[in-house]
């Protein structure tokens, strides 16, 4: 079995990556879903997919001092709060 870690680019042949992509696209088909937040489990990083009209945009925040703005629910979160108590491999 090969490592299909998503942080190594876009391993489109990897079953895990295909499932992840399929699920993300499925969420985007529901008109009531306005935001999808993907939390990286291997680094302090989140990617926010936002519906803008009929299209979607994506923005990535990295680092424990980054802030995640969620105006859709009038909230602002620090990545340091999301990842509180976790440590990450620096290599």
C-alpha cells in the first residue's frame, strides 16, 4: 500500500484522494451549504471553500497565528484555537 498523503500534491490516482474530492464535490451540490472547511490533520492549515453565487472559491490559511473569518455565522476563529493541544512534525 502506498502513502497517498494529500500534502504531497494532488495524487489523483490515490483512492483516498478520489474519495475526498468526490465528497467535497457532493457537499457543493447542496444549495443550502455555503461554506466547507477542510482541516489539515498534519499541519496547522485550513482551506475554506465558499459559495459565491453559482461559483465556489477556495482560500487557505496557514500557521497558528492565522485567523479564520466566518462572516456567514458572525464568527472569527484563531487557528491556534482550532489546533490547541496538538503538535506537528516540522520535517
